[in-house]
């Protein structure tokens, strides 16, 4: 009969092989591992699904929702706006953007922080001519570094905290990771401030950048009496748009159209004809408090959460060609608002409601979310790549910041455990409509949660069958003759080496019990070894596949596989040396 330990090793080995092979989705790999572990008896059926109720799953899912709420609120773009004038050189752009991503990654999930700043970096590169490849990889690496600073910054920290609770009876706190994480982050930022020169200087992937840069739309917006820009000039409003918004015309006195100069004063109830892309339009509507002229209440819509803004192109067989909005009764018959229109190379001189559609026109349409496929098919419009556009929907910046601040405060003071606090924050984000329920569900990376819930019982089986003690014994033999700090560094290197081939969460689930057993074999405290696993698993700087942050920038940055090691190899060496030393200082290896 095959021993339970060998079965546990076989299942973990199969998981590693399948994840490296990358032909089967990692969540399915986790489910197969759990099913196999139940069938062979190393995971009791009554304990098989306890992983899905684990605090790790709740914290990771809730943190993703909170990250999406912060992104949706627009607070980051608002905070970055005053810094834009200082980002004229490449060094300043790298330092400010990477520093901002690093800082934000400490309080929201690092993948969420990077996603928030990605379009900002693309726009900055387009405006200044800086190669996008010089910006994105430092930002991705900064997001990984920032995630090391707090419990919720990255999944490995959350999992290591849970492992400590099992071993010592108490998890790591919210800011127990901060001394080591902050030291590593500051050193990493200092390196990236000049290390970006190691990267190729190409502009990035044109196809991917297209998702962030679409021809300028023409739209009409009313300047309400309460706007802060009533009484100010055209130039001031365009400056608030950071050069991405042009006031092509002003409509006054009911129908008269004027082409303004920059010194023209804006009056309440002016209709402004704006030329910009939808991202810039969403920003200027929020900043200036504008009201989109074409936006009207649609029949049967009770909540803004039911609406969706879609960018689409008028196809060759579209029923709209040759017709105006009024001709086809777009709102009355089809429940659609035309918010903006773009005609490549040709400015729109007429009011939007009188423009006759042409083949190839780009349109921004507002409609009920459930009717999008059917309505676009009826109109003969082809949707563009889906983007998260907040146009026509209110942003709740102060509320989002308040929810996050209260959550961090509750955790930091020990008033509430991490899981309930962040779960409450996620519920609050949806309850107060910082983001819609659909956006909340979309923000959750369900495959990651499935992987975590599936592998927790399997990794526990490796421990209960004695597998982790066996591996720890081998590592202990390998560490003979090394000083304690050398054994600590070996564990950090091992976790860092495995992470590119496994999901970082899976790496921690396997390596954390081994690290604790190794510390016990050597007669050392487990805390520094658990910290080493967290740092190593959170720092994949060598490949685009070990962490989603690296994968996210590969297309837009136009990177090749080998480009990651050009910047990542020296950074990894820095982290190994400095990280090992910082952990040993902050978390003594021996009891005092």
C-alpha cells in the first residue's frame, strides 16, 4: 500500500508539473488536486471544502473589491493631477509613477494598484514621447515591492499570516510586514530610479495601446450654473483637461455656434462642443461638473447600475448609415443615448442629433447593460475592446477614501480582524454605490479564489502526512555549516526560484509549512523563515508569468521574455541580500 506521504508528494508534484505545463487552467488544476486527494484518502471528505471558507479566500476577494472601488472612484487620478507638471523628464516619470504605484500597493491589492496607473502611464508616454517600455516594467516591479509592506498588499502575506496562526496561535498583524517591506521597497525604488536605462527604448505594443487611445470623440456638454468653471476661460477648462480636451465650439442663444479663443469667458448654460477620448471626457465631466447634453433618462431604468457605456463602430451594413439620431428615434425606439461620436480625420460641425451616421464612425452609446448584445446587433454596430468607463456616472471619491481609511484603522488598532474588516469594506463599496454589484463581482478573480480554496486542504495534507518535515530535514542537511542567516537566505532564494513556475499563492501554500519545519529542525524561530517565504514569493522579477502584474504590462510595454531579466536580475540580487539582512534584524532568528 502506498504511504499517505508519497501520495501527498505525488499530488503536489503533479500540481507543479501541470502549472508549469500551462495547458490546464490553474483553478482547474487546484480542483483536480483536491478531488484526487479526496479519492486517495489523504484529505477527509468532511474537510475537503474547508479551504473555501478560510479567511484567506475572504480577505483576497474582499481586497480585490476594495481595490476596484478605489479605482472606480477616480481618487487616484485626482491625487496625481498636481504632480503631472513635474513629470517632464523620464527620471521624474519613473520615480513618481513607480513610487505612487508602490505606495498604493501597500493598501490595495498590487494588481489593482497597477491597473489604476496603467492608463495614466500610457497617456504620459504619449504626451511626452517617453518610450512606454521605460515606464511600465518599473511600475510593475514597484507594485510587487509595495505589496510586501502590509498584510493585504499581496496574497503571499495573507497566506503566511494564516500559517503563523496555525503554528504559533496568532497571525501576523496588518503592519508586521512594514519594516521589512518598507526597507526593501525604498531600496528597490532607488534602484529603479536609474535601472530603467537597462530596458529597451521602444514605444510599446501598438495593439495594446489602442485599448487606451481611441480617436477623439465629439460630444456636447452643458456648463451648469453651479460649475466652478462658470466665469472662467476656455483655456482654463482645457488646462484642467491636461491637454487631452479641446473646446471646439460653444453653442449659445439656443442655436448660435461660436469657435472660441482661449481667452473667451465661459457662461452658465453654455453648450460646449468637446473633442477628446472617452477617458479624458469622463475626467473633465467629473472635474468641471458638466452635464452631457445627450444623456437622458431611459425608459424602464431605475438605477445607474443598470446602464452601461459601450464604444462601438458603425459597420458597413448598419441601419444607422445615412440616418440621424432623430430619424431612427434612437432613444425612444431602441433605448439608447448617443453620448459621443468620432469620425476619423473629419471634425463634426453639426449638432450631434443632426449628424448623419457613416460607415466607420466610432460611437459612445449608453444603454441598459442586459440589452447590449441584442441592441448592438440590431443597430449593426460592432463593440470595441471593453473598457471600464465611468462616463455619465458619479464618482464618490471621498466616500471611497473614507471606507478604506476606516477599514485600515480598524485593522491597525486591532478593533476588528482583517477578514471581517475588509469584507465589511467590500460590502460598503457596493452598498453606497462606489461601484455597482456587477463591477464588484467582476473585480473578484474567481480562479485565484478557487485555487486557494482547493489547495489549502491539499497543502495541509502534505504537513499532516509528514511531508513538510521530510523536506525540512533535507534542507536542514543542506544548511549544515551555514550560519542561521545563511539558512534564512536559502529559504528566501528557494521561494523566489519557485514562484516563476507556480502561482505565488501556491508557492506559499507549499513552502510556508516547510519553512516553519526547517526553523524547528535548526532550533530557530519560525517568524523570520515565514517572512522569507512571503518576500521570496512576492518578488518575481525575472519572468512575465510568475505574477499577474508582470503579465499585465507585457503587451502594452512591448516586452519580450528576456527583457524582464535585464532589469529583474540585478533587482532580485538586491532583494536577496537586503531582504535577508532586513528580516534577520527585524525578526531575530534566535530567542532573546
